[in-house]
C-alpha cells in the first residue's frame, strides 16, 4: 500500500495557473500559507486575478525553454499539479488538441523525472474513462483505451493519462491522477461551457431546454481534494472527483428561481438541435464565445454519468456540496459580475 509523504512540498508548481481549476487550487494553497509558482500563457489577462505572492511564470507547456524556467524551483522539495489542457467540444481530433493535451503532458512528465519532483498530480477528466452501459457505475480505471472514448477531448485526456500511468509503472514517476466531473461554481472568468450556458440564459438567448443531463461538481470542492492530495495524500493513488447527476432542465430551473429570469418549460427535440448546430455555431463564432451546443455536448448529456467517488471520500475527505448550493453561488456571482467584464 502506498504511504503518505512525510514532507510537505516547499513549493507547488501549477500549470494552467490562470484557469478555472488551477486558479482555485492556487487560492486554496496560498490561503494555507504555501508557496506557489504558476505557469500561465504569455499575456493571459486572467493571471492578474491570481493572489498576491504567487510567482507567475509566463510560458507554454509545449516550449522546453519555458518549462526549464518553470521547473527551476531551487531547493525543493516540490509538487507539480498539471491542470493545463485544451478543453474542446469537438468530435474531431486536431493537431493542436493532441499537442497540448498529450504532447504537453509528456513534456511535463519528462520535466518531472529530470527534476526529481516529489509528486505529480495529473488532472484528467471523467471524460477520459471508458463509458460503461447505462446504469453501471464507473470508478478509477486501471488502464486507458482512448480508441473507446467519444470526442477529441476525452480521447486526448485518455491518451495523456496513459502516458502518466506508463511513466509511473516503468520509470518510477511519483504520480497521482484525478478525474473531475463537470465543473461548476463561481469564479469561472474564462467562461467555460456551463458558465456560457448560464450567461446565455441570463441574456434571454435560451428559450428551449434539452432532455438529458450530466454529473457536475463544485470547482471549490475539487480543488480542496487536490490540495489535500498534494499536502498529505498517498503516493500512486488515483481518484474520481464527481458530484451529482442533474438534468439540463433542472439546471436552468435552479438558475431561473435564483435570478428571476424567464421560465423555460419547452424542450427542443434532439433531431432539431442537431439540425440547428451549424447555424448556432456560426452565431457563437460571430459573438466570439465558446459554443454551448455541439455534437459532443449533445452526445454527453445522453451518456452514462454515474461515477463512484467513494475512494476520494475515504482518503481525501471529498464531500462535494449539493449542486443546488453550487448553482446558487454561481448565479449570485454571475449577477455580481453584470457590470464588470466576466
């Protein structure tokens, strides 16, 4: 049985530090008095929102010189939390998706092995787990099968996890892998898919709902579990960090009650949603925002979303708050941002 680490890392290195999850992990680590170095893309305006005292390194996980500067962490010991990835709603794999999510992860693995880090925590996704038939519960996988995963994001994340597993098995990489479900909660300044749906609803753009739903969890609770793992977790253990299943119509309904917006009671048939995708995607492109609806998102809301987070509850005290509480906090945060750039 892997043993807990006896020494807490003197420095925590976070890739994707300006992102939704990465920035929340940083806030929680710094609140506990820990030193943090964040890797952010050059010119990322969200880096300005990071807490004071965080050492910000501008760079790209695909650039070896940038990673050399990022990993120059002095005395150590230190832990690396790899959050950086390209989230996409595309069904089709592209070179860019593969480079960032797979080659970028290989670059982080190599840098960790060269630098002799104390621990790598690789942030994967439940989308990387091979889907079981409806009604069956999915937990931490022992191996990856990217060819059995639907969508470019899930496939690339599965391939990246396979690299981490292989390096842990064959090269002694001290690594943990976490598999968060869909993230929600306040603080999503990058406007991910779910946040964009809420923003569209608040603007009156969503007048029809969809059948189906997915498993969502609070970004703050996922970050707290990762921080616990970084500070006192067991080496080599992996964890599903899921929340609860909620239907899309119930998501909108919660938001309607909190914001006082217009009720959405009518459903858009799936065939019509698919037929409207080209026009909807063009509208999102013109608006310069991420598309809420795509072939991948329509597939996802009908997929099996039953996940077992029992291991994380036992080892990391992972107790995700009710989704209704998350949605209330999200709505109130978004309403508070109405007069500010979100």
